[in-house]
C-alpha cells in the first residue's frame, strides 16, 4: 500500500510540475515556427527555426521588399506574355496590359498573384533571373544566410533549391517593417480595388490572410501553399504599439498554430523600457579640451520584451571610455551599451556626446594663465 501511495505522490508531483513549468510553452503542428519581437529581433518562441524548408508564396515578402527598394510606385509596367501566362494564383493580367507598380504590389500580396510577381521582377530586374539575384543579395545583406530564392513567386514545381528558414523569414519581414512604411500599409490591407485595363470595372482584391479579420491586432503579412511546402504563414500583430512577427512553415493548421504562438508571446512577454532617448549614462573626462567633462547619452529608446521571471536577469555592459581627447563633436559616437537578459544579448544602443568640445589652443591657454594671475594677485 505504501509503495502505491509513494508512486501516486511522484505522479502528482510530475503532473503539478508540468502544469506550472511546461504548460505555457505552446505545442504546434508546424514543422518549423518562430515568434520574433520586431523592436529588438529577440526570438520569443522557436521550433526548428533554422531548418531549411520550401516556403511557397511567403517568398513574395522579399519580392515586395525589393520592389519597394529598387522600384517606383508610379512606374507603368507593361505585362509580358511570360508574366501573363504564369500559373497558380493570379490577378488575371493580360499580355501587353499596362498597369502601375503600386497596383501590382497590392495584387502580389493580397491575391498572391504569381503573374504580378513575374511582371514586377521583369520590370525592375530586366529579367526574372536578375531580379532573383537581387533577392539573394538582399537576403545575405539582412543576415538571412540560410535562404535561397529561385523564383519571385514561390512556385516550386521541379525546383529543389528554393528554401528559407522560419528565422530567416522573420528576419526579412522585420527588416521590411522597420525600413518601409509602405510595406506595413500593403500587408495590412484587407481589401483593395485596382485598375483593370480594357474592362468597365476594376479588379477586386481580398487578402488571403484570414488573421486580419479574426485575430486582435493582426496587421500582416503573407500566406503560402504548394504541395512541396505545405501550408505556410508569416503573420504579425501589434498591440499597444508592440509588434510581434510569427512564422509557421509546413503547418496544416496554420491559422491555429500562428494564433497560439502569438498568444503565447503577448501573454508571456511585456515591454520593459531600459533607456529613453537622450538618457545620460556616463560623464567622461576630456583631455586638452576647453571643457573638462562631457555627458554621454543614449541615441535612442531601448525597450525590450521581458517575461516576469527575467526581470531580475536584465543587465548592462557599458563600452564607454573613461577619458577622451578633444576635439569632440556634438552627436559624435562615444561608445555603446549592450543590454542582456542573462547571457543573451537583446539590444545594443549607441552612446553620443551631448556637447561639442574644442581643443585647447595658444589663445585659450594664454587667457587661462592671465585669469589665474588676476585671481592670485587680485583675489577680491
């Protein structure tokens, strides 16, 4: 009897331990998944985040990014026979049709137009191949080193080396949000009408991203599906000015998986302001300057996502010299501060001089000597 009672106690302990410590971490069906904080790039949840996988039409996130970076929204694009004949999802482009670039970008992201992707690529790159090279170069520039593009659309029939990772897709999406307000505007649009040359009516576009309708704060980004990639979704949601980016790859229940990991991030992590822009973090001595000391301040806000358990683990590493030599310009970078949670680097903020300091010269030193003589011989 005692033996069975002991086993029962052990079982109860493990059940309790699981409820307290393990239940808040979500389990998802996706082959790979991630949640990233847009502000810092901190990874808040991951599952096989660096596993290389095909990504279907989530490819178009990079297509949009390159178009915003290299193209002009007001350009008029002439649709080629090749672009008009691309299979899969489309916005029904016709050979020879003329349409503005901005409309193509909405068609690319809302209807997932493969024809739009090809038309954009040909217009900006001259050829699809040149445009794809731009996509691959940009991926490396951003730090998405485990990504390789072959098409601007994500169609992968007969293609083996078109792939990315959940981490890389989140990284690319974060970069686009941070650098291009138009990106955020397009991917958050639910419905749109765009011109249709030769027709008496406009094209009606409806975003395939169901989260925009059903999830609080949802504001992007892109769906994807091929037989090879499975169901894929890059999503984003913003609450009280705080945006998280989620990626699920090869996820049969992609809506549920995405909401589950976003819910986890919003409930588990809260914004913690470490620094506010222009906060003074140190006073530094100045050698050979007309001012003996300057104030050094942080360049920007530093707000990090922190769980309740991590608050006590936030620590700072100051990389600021104790002494400088004049001249020093106002706004000159003096050093930086690294913000860590435990050993994990979460944020790095540059530190700038608050003041301009001229170097001492002959006239300045001569006036100082005269002033000292006056103080010595005429103290009153």
